[in-house]
C-alpha cells in the first residue's frame, strides 16, 4: 500500500478511536478498573450546578462591570488628552495677547513719565 493511501486510513482510525473513547471511555475505565475511576471526568450533579449558577451569574455581572469600567477609563483618557490640547492652545493665546500688549505699550505714554506742560498765565 502506498504511504499516501495509508495516511487517510490511519488518520480516520485515530479519529474514530478518539471519538469512541470520548463517548464510552469513562464507562469502560469504571467497569474494568474501578480504582482508576478518579481519572475519568465526572459531570457535575444537579446540586452542584444549582450552587454554581449564581456564581456564574455573579462572574458575568462582574465581567460586564469591568468592561464598562474599562470603557469609562478610555473615555476619561480621551477627555484628558483633549483638555491638555485645549489648555496648550489657551496658553498660546495668552502669550500672543501679552506680546501684543507689550508691542503696543511704547506707543502709549507711561504714567510715571508724563511731561509737564508749562503753566500758562491767565493774562496771556
């Protein structure tokens, strides 16, 4: 038999054995070697399922809360970034205003250096 023809046969045998083991393997181990039954996974009892249901619900609620918290944190980070940009723009505007005020200052007379006008006599 050619090696390529043997591969699908071997593969399908392995898949079949695996499926049979998953379906009946646990029962065969329990019947043939009861001392090894602890190796076989057991399905949870109805009582255990009833106890686990509220825990699973609490975990689902907690997961949802964590997702919401992460979303809120992302929104806050975006808002903080926007505030930083806005603050920088405000600082730049204040600098521009101060520079414009300083540029106009030499044109206006300074309060401490007002030149005195000579007093005129009323007779003149």
